């Protein structure tokens, strides 16, 4: 279930996708830098050249465009005019009149040349079902409409009714374990969401500048990466992302004009603002904004933060993260707090957790509570067990197991094992913060640590493991068999590698007693799965 920063594969919304640099297309405004060649006379820029913020820009007559001209004269200190609620931003409007925006394939434009509404979610009924609703065209009952879902790398199954999504995932997970389940295995139905919208409590967006020759000013795009590329698909709304977080992302785009903040160009390694990450506390409502910059110095930082909080007083802390490397990795190593404490607090399964910009924390808190409660329930704790939380990260599962869920007792002793020392430090702080003394955390390889426990004859009743998408290793699984706990509770964000590891354990005398799929990421093909294994 590791989908945070250190084990991320899809959460960054395309950041791990193959990078592709598109060619220039005359007459169209592109999200990427077009041909770098210039005309023979007067140094005229090639069409669609990515705009820069160096203060001047050569024009066709060899002169310079001022900063005011590139942003639009007399508009530097004025906020852009808001569009109609749910309507397209300036960056998504068509370049030619009476033609629909190519990035919005929801249908033909109106006579005024404006593209159709970006996205309209189906309203939710009291029974948790979904009614069809869209800007135009027909959508199956229980499905959603988004004009860029064919390009965006965020959600592949948006047009599939949610009930059908759950059926597909259930069928696929069970198929992976064909031959590993016996007649006595309890296969539970997948646990879905009542309302599968706006569930991502961490929103990350890049910012890309383009020069609009027709408007003679800079446009800044923000949104998601196009599937399989590093092209930014501009969007004003997302059906998966927290709505307040998305609004903050858009406000920062508008403030860039006012504070002359230059977007980063990864081709030339120039510019200032690379990404913005917004994290929202599911229960607490606290909000942390992390501004990722290429340079250490942030001119006008105080005014920028003040203007941002005037628009969004719900923001409780703002952090500047400095990433000077020419890399696809979002966050750098150096940080400074611009406002507030530099972290947020949130509650999960009755415990409070401190979350920093780099902390691993599940992006769907609602389903995380469902997952943890089921996994710990499957562990069958009575209050006397020694439990190991392998691949423990910041200790969330182990601490919940120590406290217990639904009024049931927790483990008598929890040992959390994690290779990354920074995550172990966070886990220890979380234990102190919640007053849990029955949990200890060790920075070590889990397999080697279990081998040492076996050599010492140390007891272990329950092994809880939540490895990354690649699954576990033969060395770890051999150590688990050597230590021989009474039960293994295996949580996985990749049922394919989980089935592979389960087959390895089955060959060594273990059987699957119970299986519970959980839908952590609605509208995507990903499914989480929990299996309980006991020795035959």
C-alpha cells in the first residue's frame, strides 16, 4: 500500500512516466518548448517558443518585450478575472474563434468559441449510489464525465460505472490467486467507497509557462501530466483531488503573474517555481502548502504567503522546498518554513499523526482507515501477542495495532522495522506523540532482523507486512518461515506480486485463510488486497 513519496509509482500523476518531447506545431500553443531555432533576421523567436521571465524577449523587429507586455500591460497587480464557476481558465480557451480547445474533447464549442464545462460529477444519492451527469453527451449511470480523461494519467476508469469497477477488481484479484485459494478460504467482497470523488488528500502540480502570441502575454499551465509524457494537461478541476487543495493550486497560478514568479523549464533548467504540493488533513482540516523552487532565495516570499492566505485562510503552514537538481524527483533536500509550524496534524483510526512535506501518508485517508481496521481485525489480536510491522514506514499500521481498533485489544508489543532512518525517526515521534509505549521501531533490513530474532529464539506471534509494489524478497520470506509466526497478515498495493509471494509461502507450508480486497484508488485499475496466512 506504499504510495507515498518514497515508494510512489502513480501518485505523482505521471512523474514516473516516460518523458517525451513533442515537436513544435505551427499555429498551436504548446505546453513544451518548441524548436529552439530562430529566424535569420532580427533574432525572431520560433513559433510557440516557451516564454521566459528574464525581463526581456526579442520581438520580430529585434526589439524587446517588457515584463509588462508579456504579462499584459496594467495587469501585473490585478488578479485575473474569474471565469464562470466550473468553466475553463484562460489557458484552456481556444486559440482561434469558434473552434473547440484541442485539449478539451468534450464536444464542439459554443457559438461564442468557448469550450464546454470542464467536468461535472454525478450527484450522490443518499444510498451512496451515483447518478449520471455530464456537460454533454451520454454517460452510463454511476459513471463520471471528464473531457481530458483520455489524456490525463490520473484515472483510466472514470467512464466505467463505479459498481462495475468494483466487480472488475474483485474478479481480477481472485483470478490472480487461482490455485492458491482452497474451499475453506474466506474470500470477502471488495470494500469500496460510498462517494468515490475528491479522495486524494495530497495534490501535486507542476507549473509550465507558454507564450501566447495572439494575446501577447505569458500563460501559466498547471494540472496533470498527459499519460506517458511530461506534457502538462491544463485543468481547473479534478474529480479525484481534494477541492480546496485544487483551488489553492489555481490561486498560486494566478499569483505568479502578480509576484513575477517564473515557472520552471525542465528542458533548459531555468526558472523558479517547479511544483506545488498541497496536503490536507482528512480529520483535522489542516492544510500544508509546499512550494518547490529551483533556487534558495525567494524574493517577495512574505507578500506571496500573505496574499495566498488572504485567499485561503484555511492554510495552516507554508513550506519552501529547494530542489536544485535537474531531475524528475519532485522534492529536494533543503526546506525552510515560511509560515506556521512546518507540519500538519491529522487523525487516523483514533491516533494523531504529524505530517511533514516528505512524510509518507496515505492519499486516501477514508479507505486507509477501512484497510487498517480490516487488516488488524484479521490479525485476531487478544492483547497478548508480539507483533512485527515489517516495512513499517512512519509506523502508522503498527501504532494502530498497538492501540487496537473497534474497542478490541491491541498487541502487547509491537516491533516496527524499516530501512529508512528518517521514517523510523517519524515513527518514534508518532509513538511519543500518542503516548504509546508498547511500540518500538528499528532502522534495519526486516529480513536480516528476523533472522537475528530466529537465532536468538525470540517469539513472534503475528507478522504484518506492507511491502512496496515490487513485493517482498525471497530472503525476507525465508526469514519469515524461519521465525514461524502464528499468522502473517500481508497487505499489498500490487496483488500480482502478492500472489507471487503467497505461492512462495504456500510451497513452504502456508495457506491463505482469508482474503479481503479494498478499493483504495477509485477510477483507476489499482486495487489493494489483504491476505491472512497460517501454517497448515
